[in-house]
C-alpha cells in the first residue's frame, strides 16, 4: 500500500498550523494513507507546543532546526529524512504551513498522477479556475516576474507555476533527483528553492512528466505576517537562474555527446 508523505516546513505558524492539520485530517482520513513530516524551522512562537499537543492525534514526525535556516534547508531536511523510507509507489506532497492551500486537492493530484503516469503534479495559480484571494500586490508581482523568468530560461512542458510550494511528487522522482545531483540537489536556502528543485527535476533523463491543476490560494485565511523578503528573494531568483542555466547547458552538452 502506497503512503503519501506530506511535508510541512513550518516557521512561526501558531495561528495557522492547527486549522491546517485539521483540514488535512478531515480531507484525507479514510481516503488516503498519509503521514506528516513537519520541519519546525526554529519557531520562536508557540508552534512547537501546538505540535506536541497534536502528535497523539495526527500521524506526524517533527524534525527541528535551531535557529531558523530557511525554506530550502527545511525541504532538504525533510527529503533527506524521507529518502531511505520511500518505496516505489509512495508519494511526497509539499505544502505551505500557513493554511492558504487546500489539502482536499491531494486526492485529485494523486488521481491525475495515476491516470497519466505523471511524476510531478503542481497546484498552480495560473490555470483555468485558479484564484488568489487576499494576496498582496507585491506577492502577485513577484510570483509573475519569477514565473516569467523561469518559463523563458527553462521551459518545461505543461508547467506555468514554477514557484508554487504545493506539489505532489512520485517517490521515484525525489530519489532520482537526489541521486543525479548528489549533495547539490538543492542549494537555495530561501523561497527560490522550489523553482530550483523543479528545474533540476526537468533536467533528469529519461524525462519526467509534469502536470498542473488549478489552485485557489486563500491568503485571506493566513494569520500573521509574510516571511518573504522581497528584494533578497528577487536577487536569489536571478542568482539561481544564472547558476542553473550553466548547469542546463552543460547537461544538454553531455546528452549530445552521448548520443
């Protein structure tokens, strides 16, 4: 029986984590065999206490950082923990822990993966039926600038949303990217890590299959301030793009030589 591991990178989400965990339970219980992998990235509020009180209710493993190390390191920690546990037909889902993304999409993402043999399914803000409710203007601008840059430099079939953190991966995709790139499979520490991981997955051979479903992002449900640092994040996207462009050119050259 396959297991869906849901990865939640968490930093100061005391107002969001409890309602999200309850939504996951009510959406998936009896429908999907799942386990939570929560990375508490050095929270300084009551998030750790809230997680402790819910460990007897939810099937969760809590991994901790101290101090805060960023989203990229949280993803690295979770995937490194999961890699030896994953079997061929397992899945990994990454979600934001701020209660803005609806976990009831997970069964539909699984169905899409099964029916189309899709390796990566992205909950996308840029598909018909998608919406962004309560998202600040600067966040909309940043996501569209980053997405436009990524689509221009690294076109991936069927992908429009390069920065969404809400994705479903086949276990084999995760294991393949970690094996192919070794310790450098994820180097970004901030929000640009999601684009980096997606692009590196697209460079694998044989090619993976990608797809998207529409996401209604409910930013109006989020409690607390955004953690994103806009100027630094924009800089990191450009820096990461430059590094990955060199890597993709090198990767393409190796394929041409081998053929």
